[in-house]
C-alpha cells in the first residue's frame, strides 16, 4: 500500500513480474488499461506505449496475504463460506446468509459501498456457480449483478473467453482460432479442443455451466473458536443432524466459556460426501453462550439444508465473538425482574432478516421527521428524548400530506379540513407549536417556520396539522396546510 504516496487515478500504473526470463505486466490500473496496456504484455512494450507510466515490481505473496485478510473480513461480515480467488477476487457462497443482509442485491451493494469507502474499487456478481460469478464480476457487473437461479449459462455466453479463468497462452491460442466468446467455445466440438489444449478449456466451461462441481475451500482464522465432528458413516436424517448439532453447540459453548467470550454470530458448515458444502449462519443481538438457546436457533435452520447423499463432517464456528463475563445472581424480592428480550430478537432476526427488525430512538431535532432514527433492537438507550413538552402523535406520516382548510383567521387553527377526500369538522384545537428550520444546516431554512396544531373532529379522532409559515409573512412559508400525524 502506497498510502499518501499513491498516484492519482489518472496516472497509469502497472505491476511487473517475471514469466521465465521475460518481464511482463502482472496487473494494470484503470488508467493503464484505458491506454491499451493489459496483463501478460511485455513490460518494455508497455513502457514504450505510455510515456509517463509508473512501474512497480509485483509482490504476489504480499498480494495473496492481503487477499486472505480481505477474505477473513468478508467471512466475519457476510457469509460462512469465503475463499480467496487469486489474483484479484473473493469467492463467497452466500447460501443461508443473504437474509441477514436484506437479500442478495442488498448484500452486494453493501459490500461494494464498504470496500469503496476503503478506497477499493469493486464489482460483484451472484450466480449459480463460482465460474459464472467470477466471469460476470469481471466482465458483466456495473457494479453489481444478481442472476436468478438457472440463468447463469445464458448470461455468460456473450462474455469473452478470458472470463473462464484460463491460462493466458491458451486464451491467445483460442483467439487466433477465432474463438472470442464463451458461446464460440461452447459451440466447438470438445474432442479437438481437448486434443490440442488439454482438458482445461472444457473443465472451466463445465464448471461455469454447472455441469461439473467446483468445491470451495473456505478460509479459517486460527483465532476463531471452532469445533467439528466427523462421521464414519454419512448422516442425512434431520433428527440425527439435530442430535449431533446439540453436542457441537455444547462443545463450542465450553470453549467460549474458557475464553470468557460469547457468540455474536455462528456458522454451521456441512461437508457432504459429494464434496459440496452447505452452510447456516445465525446472528445474535448480544453475546451468548447458552447451549439451549443457540441450539434452538441453529435447529430452526436444519430444514434449509440439503444433505444430498449424506454429511460426513460438521463444523461449528463462532465467527464473531465478544467478551462475556459470568454474572452473579442476586435475589431482590422487592425489585421488578429484568426483562431480557434478546432471545426473541434473535429468533425473529434469523427468521425474517435482521434489517427488518429495529426500534426507534430519538434525535435532538425540533423538525419532527428528523427527530427519530432507526437503531438495532437491542442497542442501549442513550438517554436522549424529544425536545419540548408538546405531545407527539403515535403515527407520523412518511411525508406530510396536503389538506384543504377553512380558517377564521390566517394565523388561527382551521374550522374544517379535507384530507383524502373526507371533510372533517374541527371540534377542539390546541396550538400553535412553532417549529423553526435548522438554519445551521442550509440557508433555505433560515426563515422557515411551521405552526403545528392538535385538532379533534366530531368523531373524537385527533390529528396533527401544520401550516407552513407564520400566517402573516409570505417569506416564512407558503401558508399551505398539511397533515403530518395521527394521535392514537
């Protein structure tokens, strides 16, 4: 990493290494690629083509180590099965984990945004196979793409054959034969290809087309607490899996207790006899090492696992753990019992997705729509409360809705108002509560005023209305009326 000494994005930069006795380009940044440089080109030719080219020696070992660190980051944040996909990618099996991130598309977008904030330009694709996702991420994602099940084969057909992870010399030879696209390779008889180039082109094509399996060897960190159980005979029955799962959870909780930690995220990985991996991920709102609770969360996910012809190995790992000290139980008959709802939070989050579960917290702002924010359901209360002594409605509309009003005086509450085609006669009214704009945020709010009124109609329904402006001066607002909330 060059840090502050890194060149600008407009500067062409290449990494050069050796291919036998030749010095060739191992990597090229976006500016270098726009200038016509590509991986595998002779370094001397690249320097001749671009006059102000910056050349650095490639360090494959350091690159691979950095890629492994990135894989560990993705493992702890996104999915149970992650591996490096050298030289410049990650492969992630997100099965059983996307619901925790709001779905497949939301997960990829979050990943791209987080890496972009760290200065790493990323493109991501989700497909049926490693080969198809690899191809689309490099030649089809802008910056993300999610393919529905069964659509991978058709989607990769227009892509260049370089997307198939073939050696550079084979790619060049195939291009000289006129095979530029994956569709061209798919339409070519297999026997002549294998006779001339060996099994590699056919193998990569079959892997991308889901005709040949390609297992992922997931990365593991030595600091992650993990237990495993191998079976002499493969197991497939849900009852048998559940029984051994309970034993694994008990072993893992004992290991976590020895470390003084509790699990915030558990990954259960099944190794099937056909070399496929299946995984389950569950998250907790707070550190936990209670055997019964963790067992129940994982057992609820067993029905999502396809054991195939049987499972020969089960691994359970706490990929996210935090300190958890033992608590001393104290009996106080006069005190109300503490209510712990984190068990309910965990159950709901793992069933419907963590992003769908939240609570509201107050924000110090007089503007009502800015005075609330979403927080995690188990987050600590920061003690903030809404300003002022005026009551707030139990239901605040997402966007204030315009209403038609009749008022005795411009600065008085309305006598009647019409909302969504229904006319309401105001029986009682209280106000105004004057709310000023947050002038320190933008100049347009320097003179903005709202006058809020609580009104009650003949049926006893109570509404929260406001007028933009002070009722007198046009520069304070349009003097139009809106309905912003409903009292329960």
